């Protein structure tokens, strides 16, 4: 995949108005406060641009319908996104502007088809507004659950705008919901994400270590969110050596010398390099596949499906083979994905059933190439959803 921006890329780290005002966003409409007196926004963004940032983030992360409804400003959803993006763009001449999305607080239920579609359309609405307002790319910032990340990436692909994903992880590379960062990388880059990365809560050293583990599998540039001003040159050099190409600067005040030093390091990303990305995934784990996958005996969907899947973990197979006869079957595998410590390979002879499985399985599926679906339609579906074809 060809990356649309110059590397190394450095953005500022102010992705919401609460970062500017310091107010509790549940009690105060920070966006309204900033738009009433945009001086602090202009100052912060112009300072970042003047110190060498190569992109700016519009502080739109906190703009969500539920929150604005509670504060009495829901009719300003579009105008807040538009005005904050426009003001940010005015601070950086021709610098690209990233429209920021935070995880949607409206989506509180457990994962399911309806919840996934609600998240997808919520993200699509905001992404479309941001694109129309002049955003050059979308940053999904601080997402926790893989299904919500998938919904956001798919929405950005529908809107035809580059999308970056930045997740917050512990020193083992796990989010609060136990989503594994390499599983997320494998899944999201196959869906078409343009860059992916982490903010590690334990600091730059662990960030570099985790990035080094991800780099051999990354077909897209890797992001690190760090306090650049607080990093030593040695720490910044290690981040670059280990594979970071995009930096989100979490510093309160940008350091022109440090930003210049990062640019002098160049980038380790090479879009032509061969990567070890032949892998399936569920939220908690990526499964790097052998050349010859040993499929289980065909498993049919039904009431005992979860028990049958668990029993497969003790078999000689390294993938659970499931025959899908309906969209209900497709929903069943999505619901049971986390029951197994093996990846799933599906077979379906109906394109609607196959698409349902690919859309609602919250990871990266293996698809049997012997499905009795016209080749052009089959390849289109598997490419759209980033499946492994075997």
C-alpha cells in the first residue's frame, strides 16, 4: 500500500478540546468554549507547526452525539466538527489535518451485529463531516475494542479517506479489553488501515520494544505516541530504529530541536519489503499460519457449536473448518470466535452468507477458496474484508 504522506510524519497530540481547556467534558462543552475564544487553539497549533510538525490534529475527538445531547448542543455536531477542522487547517498553511475520533461512548452494549452496525454508521457520519470540512486523514485514537476499530476503519474506507489507528496499551501490548496490538495490526492493515500504532502507558522504552515486535509484520507505517520533548535522543533513535515512522507528540510544548532530530533519522518503513503477515486473528491473538494449513473436520453451526469449537483445541488441526449455510450461521461464528484458541476457516456457497461472516467476524478470517461463488465476486469480497484465502 502506498502511503499518502511524507515520512517520517510528526503530528501534534492535541486531539480534543478538553486537552486545551482542561475541563471535564461531561460537565462543560469544551468545544463551545474553544470556539468562543479560539486563541488557545490557534496558539497551540501554530506553535506545533512552527516547531516542525508535519501534520496537525483537529481537536474533534470529544464530539459525540450522546455527550452533546447531555450538554444541550447536539444540533452543533456538524458545525463543531467543521469549525474546529477549519481553524486547525488555518494554522499550518499546507500541512495535512487529521480529524480525530475517540471511541464512541454511545456504544456500551456487548458486541453484536446491531451494535457493530450502529458503531459503523456513527463513525461514518462523523468521518464524512470531517472529510467534507477538509480533513486529510482520520485518526482513530484510544479505541479499545477490535470490533469498534474495524467499524471505524471500514467507515473511513467507505468515505474514501486515509485512516490511522492509535491504541493505548500496557507493557504487554494489551488494551483494557485485552485486545492484542499485533492481532489488531494484522486485522486492520488487511482491512485497509493506512497506519497503525500504540501509546504505551509505561513510556518510550516499552513503546520501542513493542514496536520492534510488530515491525516484521507491518505492511503499513507504525505510529508511536510519546512525549517527544521528554525523550532523550537515544530513546528517539531507538523508536526510529525499531520501526516507528509516524509520531504523535504528546508534549505540552513542542521542542523544535527534537522534532528536527526525528526528521534527520529518516524512516525504516519500506513499502516494498516482504512482511510476515500471513496470519489470521481474533481480538486477543494473531495466528501466524504455516504454508499448509491443517483444517479440522467440517463443523456445522448449531446449539452445540461452542462445545464443538472448544473440543477442536485438542485436535491435530491448526484451524477450525466451518461450513456456513445461512447468515444466521455467519452470526454464530462471530459470536463464538473467542471460544477457540485456533483460527477459523469458513466455507460458504452463497455470497451474502460469506459477506456476513467476513463483516461480523471481529478479526481476520481464513476463507476456503473452493467456495462455489463466482470468482470475481469471491475475490472482491475477500479483498474488501482482508481475508486470508486458502
